[in-house]
C-alpha cells in the first residue's frame, strides 16, 4: 500500500503530518472553489493537502483522454479525484467498484484511489439535499420541475424525492433520458413520483419549484435554460451551478421575487463528504462553508 493510500484510511488522530493529493477532472473549471475548500480544511486537520485542477478545456483534452487521466493519477499517487461535467457518467466503465449510491444513480463525482483500485462514489445527492434544507427549509414541495437529468441531475433528482417532493417532472434535451430517469426513480421511490415532460411551461405552471441541472449559467455557458417569463414570485428555484455563484437564473429569479437556493450549498456539502472519503477524516462542515463563502465570484 502506498503512503498516499494510507492517508485515505487514517483517522484524525493519525492524520497529523500526513499528506493528501487530490484532483478535479472537468471542463471549464478554473473558477472552482473546491480546491480551496479541501486544502484549507486539510491544513486545519494537520494534512499537507494538494488539490489540482485538471481542466480538460485548458489542456485541450476530451472524453477519449479520460482513461489516461485516471491512469496518470494512480501512477502519481493521488488519493482520489473529484469528477465533474462532462465526465460523471462516462467515468463509470473505467472504475473497478461503485458505491450503492453511485450504482443506483448511474453517476460518479468522487473516485477514491486505493490499493490499485478505483472506487466510485456519489456525494452530489447529499450535497444538494443538505444545501436545499438550509436554503429553502419551509417551501411547498407538492410538485417540482427539474431541467436536466445528466450526471449531476440524476443525483439531484434522487435528493429531491428524498427531501419529500411529491412529484418531480423531468425535462432533458437528450431523447429518452428523462423517461428512463423517471422510470428508475419510480422504481426506487414509488409509482407516480417522477414523470418525463416535454412541455416545460405547462409543467412549471402547476409546480411549486424549479430545479436547474444543466450547464447553462456556467462561466463558459452564460444564459438561462428557460424564459424569464416563466418565473413567478410563488415559485422557488434551486440552482446547481456555482461558478459563478450568482448565475443569470439566480439573479433573475431573485429579481422576480422567488425564494432561491444557489449552487453553493450543493458545492459545499458534496465536498464535505468527499473530503471524508478521500482522507478518512470527518471535516468541519461549518468551517468548509465559511471557506467557500470567502470567495466572491458573484
């Protein structure tokens, strides 16, 4: 077992003086706050932490290069990798094992590298649920519309039904993907809890809330996935994009009187669980949230 692998198993009392090497693989991730959260919390825990951005846009890489990136990380002694858009689903065939959550969701955002094996986890669903509870604690949850059911969207839909949303209407631009996701969710949560829709305005007209899970609004993909005219004061809005933190959707929804959960909550609390998986140490969630809040990328 390598020195780096031993860190992943060390409890806090044995973590002092140890090191952790982590990376984030994704496209257009230069503004990510995740490295700062992990490294600062590592320092507080007595870890010498290095967290590298592996930005496939900057490196001129794409999906065909993902196997080589994973192999390189193993050879360089990484403890693990966070995985973000657009690799959360395509990484799965390259892994040796999946946690129950990752297997059920069909998406991975955290890969632990241990004993020569690649173990995929999903901490996104926990991150979204915890962020939602804190930002929108008392909203109506009878019906909600989710736009986007890709890698992060699968985890968010799971979280939404776990939170008690009565029925989730799902829209996705990829033909058949929303229907497949709805069937999977109904199998896990009960008949009628999710359905695929093609008419977003009609679905929103009878919904309590909107959950946005597409890349629209990211620094590299500015804009909104829906018309601003569909936002109304009694509609809550939950965003998952967090760089920038104030996306056009967040800004417009607030201006129209909506209660809003920005993408910061999901970003913080998925990182809290990922830190534990990478290091074996339970981090201070409030401290990581404070670290996140110090960056102003609005």
